[in-house]
C-alpha cells in the first residue's frame, strides 16, 4: 500500500515503485537482447586478446577474463545464468557476472571499448550468421523447385495475366520463375553479407580511443574482412540491419505470392494441386474442407516482416550521428523478422516438396478460354505472311465463331476456319492444341519444355557455387 502511494497517482499505474520502475522497464533490453549472448562473449574474448597483445592489459588478466567469459557462456547455455533487468542489457549482465567470477580483472575488459561499439559488433555478428542461415534455406527451397520443374517440364497449365488464362505454359516453367525470384533473393543475401563484413569494434563510444588498440586484429578474429573506417559511422550505422530487413521483406513478398498461388490452385474450383496433410488442416465443422493454413500463414506473416522493415526505417530516419538509445529498438525487429522468415522458408519448402500436382486439371484448364488464340494469329503471320494486326482481327473472328458453337479453337472444322480466311490450311491444327503451342515457344527464356530444361541445367550448375 505504501509502495502504491510512492508511485505517482496520475501516471504511476502498474509501476508500484514509482519512476525508477518505469525507467527500468523502458530502458532494459535484456528480455530480448539476451539472444546476443554468444556474439557478445565472442566479441569480448577477441577484444581482451587484442588488449593483451597490444600490452594494454596483462596476459594474466586476459586469461582470467577469457576463462570467466567461457564459464558464463556455459552457464547461459545450461540455463543456469540469472539475467537481471536491473542490469539493463546483455552487455552489463555478462560484465557483472564476470566481476562475480574473477573479481577486479573484470573491470579491465571494458578498456578502449564502449557499449556503443559493443552492441554494434554483436548485432552485426548475429545478422551475418542469420544471413548465412537464410542463404542455406533459400538454396533448399530452390532445390525443391528445381526438382518439381524437372518433373513437370512438359506439364501444361494455363499461364495467367489479370488472373485470366492467357496462354498455355508449362508448370515447370512456372516453377522456374520462382527459381529466378529466390535466386535473386539469394544474391541479395550475398551482397548484404559482403557489405556488412566490416567490424565496428574499437570505435569506442564514437571518437575512437587513445589506447594503442589493433582494430584489424579484432576484425580478423571475429571473421570480418576489415574494420569499419569511420568511428562515428561504426557506432551509428544500422544499414546492415535495414538491408537484412529489406531482403527479408522482398523474400517474404515472393513467398507470399507463391502462397497466394498455392491457395488459389488448391481450391476445388482450380484443383491444380493438393497439399499434403502435413501442410493443411481440416475444418472443425465442415468435414469436406481441407484448408491451406500454412500457405495462408506465410501470406499473413509477410505483413509482419515488412512491418519490421518500415519500423526500423522509421526509427533510423531521425537519428542524428551517432548513437541514441532509439537504436536499441533495432533488435526486436531483426529477431522477429529472422525467426518469421526462417519459418516461412521452411514451410514453403515443405509444401512445394510434398504437394501433389494434378496434371489432368492443369491440362484441361490450359485448353480452356481460347488460350491458343495467339498461336493462331502467329500461324497466320508466319504461314500466310499477314501483318500481325490483320491476323489478330481474323483470330478474333475465329474466337467469336468458336464461342457461338461452344467449342474450343482446335474443335472448329477446317471449313469453319476457311469461312473466316480462305488461306487457312489443315496445318493450322498443329498449333491449336496446347501441347503444340507450348512446344513452339522456344525463344530464349520461353515456356517450351526444351527451353525449361535448359534453364534447369543452368541453375543446377550455378546453385553449387551460389
Ligand atoms: N542496450 C543498448 C542497445 O541495445 C546497448 C548500448 C547502450 N549504449 C549507451 N550509450 N547507453 O542499444
């Protein structure tokens, strides 16, 4: 009761012990930045080794520090470490425990360093590791697509524009479109890794330090290509996190488009694919239903990933150089986006691998809607030498006639076709069937099975090196 009194009646609310508790709650990041414990300890060990080698601390103190940090690592991994909100963040939690374990030598670890460069290096290491995880996951997804593409290089399906059947394509070709998209995502990950491969450690608070540190040594020890060149930039830059969120948002958008297609394809109306039981659920009330929940969640979670990108861009946009506590808000965005993207990639890879493709339904739909009309027009141009515009007009009349007779273009008789243009010969039927239409599109990047197989070979060779 007296505690309640001590807190301000107007704004104290649930914070029983007054302003100090509110400050602690808004200030602390340990509830989420504990995720950085391994990177934090790794960074500290590298820093202490450098301090010893440059003679800034003694070898004996360094040994104690390393030993203590490794003990802490083991404690955290065993779940016996006690995290404290009072100690604010992972950096101070580790350092306080180090003092418990090794005494005054612990106080030497923070020489020529600040939490500003410390947190920057920790998060960079974490994001870099995550980028490698995403790259592996993307390769797995691409591999799943390549297998489906190979299997269905000649399976015809309708290609759509405006959600309307436009021209027949092959399912393999459609799969390879996603290979291109995810391969671009993979190259974005590689680019981002390349740019974030610089160490901010040793920038200290913002201005560098008067101690004779060796930033090249710590950069190398932590697996970075080189140290960042400007100490102000080192502590204030979060581009690496933004780039990660950017590539994650683009990749999530690709996954969402795929999810949307799978949702449409698996409706009874389309029936192009059937999801495996592992990636769908039944309805609790309607026994006939099989819902594409995993695909819907991938589509839904995309909003969350994109939200994190917008969130961090908004945090950073008003930040004067160099560090401000606002930047502590970078972590939850990055962690949640990473966890979400990993899950989305795993779910889509599983779905692509497991789903059953209904080739008969695809083929039937491919032939519907006069999808070979362009083939007829092209034939008129190629065989009769007509200008394309005229061929387009004649084809329009053929479609109208077929509509009248309620048949497909390839079911019109030769007389029917000749009633529209006398020059049309029986050879035209060779392009009116969907299979032939698809086979004829051999232009580079086209949908002909021969071309699709070329694309598959290209990516199989490349993926090994990607
Ligand atoms: N927890 C802080 C963060 O994540 C660490 C850096 C604190 N630096 C400072 N000058 N208060 O940003």
